[in-house]
C-alpha cells in the first residue's frame, strides 16, 4: 500500500517556509492507518521490546496501537508541565522552535529495552533528547520508528549509530 498518498502537504504551517506533513488523511482511512501501525512495528519483529516510548502528541497516535499490538508497555513523553508525577526532562530544538519533553521518573526500569516512536523525524532533535532520557534512566534504546522521514534535514545522521526505521521518505 502506498501510504504517501495519505500524507497532505500544508505549506507555511505553523510558520512560513515549513511544509507541514499532515497525517490526518491517513488516520481517516482505516486500512491505511492499520497498515502504517503494522509497518512501523515490522522491522522490530525479532527484537525484544519491553516498552514503547511515544511522544506527544502525534507520537501517541502510533505508539499506543503499536504497544497494544506487541503487548508491551507504553511510556508517554509529554511537553513540560503536563505529567502529574515526578518527572525527568530533556530540552531540544525543533525544526520550528524550542521545546522540553519529560517522562515520569519511574517509567523506565534498569535494562528496559525501549522502542522510541513518533510520527515524523525532521532534524532528529526530539528523538535525540528522548534517547538521552531513556539512557539516563538506565534503559536501552532498541531503535526508533517513524512514519515519515524528512531526509533533507538529516535527522538520521543526528541519531548516529541508533537503528532508525522509517516508512515514507521525502
Ligand atoms: P525534529 O525534532 O526536528 O526531528 O522534529 C520532529 C517533531 O516535530 C515531530 O514530533 C514532528 O511531529 C514535528 N515536525 C517537525 N517538522 C515537521 C513537519 N514538517 N511536518 C510535520 N511535523 C513536523
């Protein structure tokens, strides 16, 4: 299935010069959504994964059904100030701004094998911050899974030796 036709380009959102990759047409198509979730998991079929870490907000959309499908735990990484319990956080720069992300400090056990999930990798800043959070908590990053990769922003390079799997490349 060609998922590319379900991604809508929205120019100049949220800022002039950014072409926003809108995934909502894909979510509207049940078959495409299901296929996307399965494809995002498939490269990790043979790997032990204890928990999936999904990033607010669009990462949740894919990370939650992936965790359900695998029968593993789900860690939600949220923007600063949203989580109710004690947190650990990391700051990073975005293609269009600055942000901080945090997880509950008890969400990762020592040696936990974690798959990090988001809808899209741009510069890789978000992903790198999440990997550092996982490792600071004693977890092991098995890899990353993204639906969309903006190859021209070289996020994959920013992630060095980590395993990076993506479905749709621009
Ligand atoms: P980055 O940290 O630069 O890899 O940015 C990735 C995060 O920003 C992801 O959570 C994406 O959802 C969002 N993002 C960045 N650029 C875009 C874009 N052009 N279209 C849609 N989402 C984007």
